[in-house]
C-alpha cells in the first residue's frame, strides 16, 4: 500500500495506491512524504473473520467491525464510547481500509443503513463476510 503523509502538523495520511508492486515516488519533506507499507491482517482481524464478522466502512468513512447486528469495533472514538465497542488499532484500520477499497467499498458509495438493512438478512457487506482475508 502506498500512502502520502502531508507535511501539515496533525494531517492524516492518505491512501494513494494498493497493489503488490507499488513504489514511492521521490518527494520533498517540505510538502510531505510517500511511504510504502506491507499490510497483513492481525490475529484479532483473523479471529473476527473466522467468527463471521463483517467489515464495513460507514457513510462517514470510518472502519467498523460488525458481529451480527452488533457493532463490535470501530475506528471512530465516538462509537467506541458505546458499551462493548472496541477501538481498532491503527494497523487494523490501515489494513481494513485497503481491503475494503480493493473490494470496491468506499464511504462515498455506502448506501443508507435503512436501504442496506432492507435485504433478507440485513447483511450490509456480504462480500467481506465470505471473502478470505488476503495475507
């Protein structure tokens, strides 16, 4: 995965490209820098996947892990204040962001929860439930 870190203090890194043969272009530290990261699912992600969890991206762009109809984990600090909702580690957020984008899911393509839950089983992301987590 290729990311770009703007030089502005507090700026979040931005995902640039996903693939097995990405390389970082030269950049000036004055404007920011590119970084190549090799991602692998953590044991926690593999365990959730094995238990049938769904990985989702909210309409606001935050990464979420769903166990059935219950939110189990999130990158959003506000959601993590709810009882039983765990905070996702930064490396899990990076992995799941790339994974969901490879599957074609992005925050701007998310349906409203009402529309998504209208299906027979309420599964908002069936593809990520059945897909194997890539190493």
